[in-house]
C-alpha cells in the first residue's frame, strides 16, 4: 500500500540523481569528442 508522501525521500535521492546526470553528461562528452576526432582523421581534404 501507499504509505504517504515523504519529501525527505526525494531529498535523500538527489545525490543518486546527480551522479546519474553527471555520468550521462560524461558519456555524451566522450561521444562528441570521439566524433570530432574521427571527423578530423577521416575528413577529405
């Protein structure tokens, strides 16, 4: 059963959400950097 709304549960989980968002941005950054490097290597001049 639903025991009620606990706002402190949200505050307690903010650190996990923050670490997940940081991990997502790191992965996106790695993909962008890899794309830039591959474009520089294989671009026709």
